[in-house]
């Protein structure tokens, strides 16, 4: 019962972030800042305020995630998620976000997480060693980043 409540909170939080990014001026300024800071400044966005909002929201979301994690297992170990940075980057890039900025969505990120979990679980079922699982995730990041760069270059031409 508790785990269902946690999933509901995460889903509600994802919907709230999606709404902020897609339907508010702050969300538009975040995408503009990620795409090109100078262009965003020239259009009239307050970059200091946007940057403050982004760092504040990221810190609040990280704190909320820590509270959820600590509440689910009744223990808070600061090394629980050490080394998962590559997985996060892989999930976001698989979801269609551009590493170069200005492009991405919450739904795409959720789909990227789903695809990455499926790949990792499939590798576990096939009894692939953990080291090779990391190699596969790294290869996915390289391929997805190359495809994103190719897509962005093709749109510029």
C-alpha cells in the first residue's frame, strides 16, 4: 500500500513539472536558457531569476527524492545512488533530450527511464556480468548522443 502512494506522489510531481515546463513563462525561459543564453537574454528573459529557479527547483526535487528514498527503506545512506550518473544521462538522452540544451520533455524522460530499465533487466535475465551491463549503457549513451547531434545538425542546415 505504501509503495502505491509513493508512485502516486512521483507521478503527480512529474505532472507538475511537465505543466510548469510546458505551460508557464518560467518553463519557456528554461528552454530558452538551455538553447542559447544570449538569445534568451536578448528576448528579455531574466537569466539570473531563471537560473535561481532552476537550481532551487533541482535542489528541492533532490531533497524530495531523498525523503522518499529514506521513507521507503527507513534508512538514508548517502552512497546509495553513487555511480548512477551515467544511467540518468542515458535515460534523459534516450528520452529525446538534447545534451546541447533547449530540447526535451518530462514524458520523454519517463520513457527513457522505462527503456533503460528494460535493457538493464534484460541483461540481468541473460546473466550478463555487471561490468558489461555498464558497457552497454555507455554504448547506448554514445549512440543516442550521436543521433541527437546528427538530428540537431540536420535541422540547422
